[in-house]
C-alpha cells in the first residue's frame, strides 16, 4: 500500500498553490491513501479566543467548496478533518473519502486544548469519546486528531482492535516539532500500527507558527521512515500492512493486561 503525508500552508493564497502540486504528486506516485492536516481548507480559527461563528460558517463552506476537487483523485482514499455544525454544536470531525462511498464521518475530536494560539475548547465542542476503528478497502484505520495523540491509552486500545494505520491530522507548532515526533513514535509502538501525520505550515493570522513535518513511522520499533519539509512538503512511501499485523504479536503489544 502506498501512503502520502504532507504539510500545507495555513495561508489560503499559498494553500491554493500547494493543492494542485499535491494532487500532481499523489497521481504521479500512484498513492493509495492521502492524509491531510487538521481542517486544511481554511486558515486556523482557534489562534484567538475571540469566537466569531461567521468565521466558523465560512470555514465550513470553504471545506465544502474544496471537497469536490477530491474527485480528481479517483481511486485514492483521502483522510482529514473538517469543521461541522451538527445538532446545535460545532465539531472538528475526522472523515474518510473515496470515490465509491464518498464521505464517511469517523470521529469527532474529543481532547481539546485551550491555550494561546489553540483556543479549541472555546471555538468548538467536545465530540463523543469514541475511538473505534473503521475498515476501508480492507485496511483497519484509527484516528488520533492532534492533541489526542498524547492520550496514549487510546493507542494501546487500538492495538487490541487490530489497527494497521493510526492517522494523526495536526495543527501543531514549529517550536514543538521534535516533541510531536516522539509522541508519534510512541503511538506507533503502542498501537503496533504505522503512524501517519500531516501538519499545517507557515503562520496563522495571529502569528502562530506551524511546524509542518508530516511523518510516516513504522509499528515495530517506532522508526521514522520519512518526514516532510519545506523543501519536500509531500512524502509517499510503500508500506507493508503485514508488518503492522505481526507487530501485535511482539513486545509490548503482546503483554496481557
């Protein structure tokens, strides 16, 4: 299976230049799966604690506007998150998309930070505490959206569910890139799954500097197989899902509780 991670600009003008280049890369590499950053199709809203739900509506519309472009990537699984308004609440929702079935809502973000530059609990609501896997094209997939990566009990639980891919869309800081990589390595080891992450890059409107550095990490020892960079913002790799299956049989995944 070929998988692609990326880093995409927060600024819309720069994003509009990123997107066709990413599409061309994915087609050229004949990727099977593309992971996008957290809510990628609109500038980061939660960099201020001054909530404006017109901005939220604009973000929802922006994601709806960009999503028809997925059809140019026929045959590819696309995964990310998007802002939604549902039953009177605002959520950051993880989704999967493919040509045959369209969108599937998978998981609403549960762990929400509330601090300088990341006022997420102020901007939107906590989703259900549901960390279940889904099966897509015979691949067992689970979500940990950004901050959720630090709640390692869910990675361990995903291992019990037979996960093969652990997907982590992010909007995280440049200053903490190495710390996030450590979290990704631990999550890959604990889940016995390939950990994939894509992140925003550049600056938000209120000066948050995003770190980029998407990654692909293998499941047995948490080895970093590759990362993105400003010079190479897209990274594609062929992975063997049997490695994830076999990792469940070795330490520390095989320890009885």
